[in-house]
């Protein structure tokens, strides 16, 4: 009987030690996730579209003239947003990308909209695509041309990167709330074009 009690005592001790190890492991795991969240928050990036996040929602795509043609789709294989317009003799074509976060007030002073597409994209450089923010009340920001003024030169790359300060869209920070989507427009003067977007995000601006 005494031997039996000793065996059960050893089992109970072992189970207690295993439980302590399990609790300690859970604690370390929790610390890891908390630190990861803090690091993620400190980078202050909001990813709208990337090769690792292709679950982007295209809210709508349309043209205001029946003869104009526009095609917009998220290509899961190539990890791009494929955008093409053609036969657009004047008129307008555009589409909306749903924003994952509606309040960008705290990003106004320090962040930029970063748009990256393939260098092989084809469009009239005199009339580049345009972009703006639109709120749930259908109020629009300033329309910004994604042109050379915002181009960030990079050597030995097949990509073209544009950085647009959020201040270029709104005159004050309080306007950057209740935002619904980011709108891309093919300019009025552009007849045709093809853009292959690989990344869209809001990033912290490097202040020199």
C-alpha cells in the first residue's frame, strides 16, 4: 500500500511539473504576441494591398460613358491589381478600393500614401492616373495626379514607387475620418492605359 502511495505521489508531482511548464510556455507565448502587436503598431503601416494581402475588396468600377471600357481585378496568382481602360474618348473611368481603417486623423502629419506598380505599366505620362479619398458621406479629398512630382527613383528595380503625403489630400487632419474607400481615376484626357499595381499602403514618412 505504501509503494502504491509513493507511485501516485510521483505521478502527481510529475503532472504538477508538466502543468507548470505548460503555464510558463503559455506565458511566453502571450508575451511574444503582445510584443509582436507592439512592434506592428510602432511601424504604423496600414496595408491596403500587397502580395501577402490579396483579400482586397474592390467596391466598384465604372465609366460614365457606354463606349468606354474598364477592367479591374485582383489577380491572386500574379499578386497584383490589374487595371486597364480603353476606348475612352473623353469621359471618366474609375474604381474604389475599400479602406481597412476609416479614421486616419492621427496619420495626417506624419504619413504618406505609397503606391507601387510595375515599371512595365503603360499609360500616357502626360496624363497619369489620379487618386483621392472618399468618405461614407461621399465627400471627396483633393484629386492628386500620381505623376513625377511623387515619384521615388529606385535603381535596379522593375517597380515604380510613388509617395504622396496625406497632407496633399486634405487641408486639415480632422477631415480624415469616416473614410470609406480610396478612389483611382483614369484621367479625362487618357484614351487607354494598363496599370499593374503590386502594393498600396499608408507608411510613416521619412522626415529629413
